[in-house]
C-alpha cells in the first residue's frame, strides 16, 4: 500500500478569498469537514503539509468548499486546482465488520466452487451497493459486493469466495 491515501481532488475555486472546491474520493467525508493537517500534492511534487480551517459539504453538487490557512486568496487557490489532498496511509479510520479498504481487495484471488476463476481488478462504488470488477481471463465481469453473492472474504490469505447468479 502507498505511503499516502488520496482523500480528495481539488476541482476549482470559489470566490476571491481562497476557497477551493473539492471532490471527495473517500468513504469518510469528515476528512474534508474536520479541521486539521492534510497534505497537498501538486503534480509530481512531494506532498506539502497544509492546514484545513473549514470544510462545508455542498450536498446538491457533490462537492466540498474548503478553506486552508495557506490559501488566502483566489490567485493562490488557482494554483492548487488539479491538486490532490492526502493523508498518511496509517491514518485510516477503523472499519466495521464486513467493510474493506479498496486497495486491500485489489489483486485478491476469486474462488468459485473451489476453483480460482479470476482476481479482483477493481471496485466500483455506487449508491445502492459496491460492485466488484473481476478479471476472468480476458474479460472483466461485475458482481454486486453483497454477502449473498460474496459469502467469504479472507484478505489474510488473499482470496474471496463468490456465489454468482446463473448466467454470470
């Protein structure tokens, strides 16, 4: 796993006082609403510490308005557009039972009827449920990530068991 977790992408500016528009890339919105230290990466540069002063969710737009101590005006804010907000990988919140971090699932073997049928190539998050993207030979197949279809997950041993519907 990487040394950093990307939690948001800066997508624009708002007004003249240095407010930034950001798109959340985490399942934990409090990472953009709770003041404190974050890290900013611009392009390929090393991440730099920045201090989040305030974060407000714009629910109808799917964005957050963010104010940082180091970003006092629009001119500075414009240089941050396209940047990534990061947190150290070790600062992951604790998960509930049957919750997983996406990077831990990637590359895990997929078993069906005792045979390896593929690997987890991706996870697509959605409103109703997440979908596992499973690489099966040259094909990628989608499977809802629900207990009825994915009854066992063993990340320690690197596999999951699936019970897909007929015709999958």
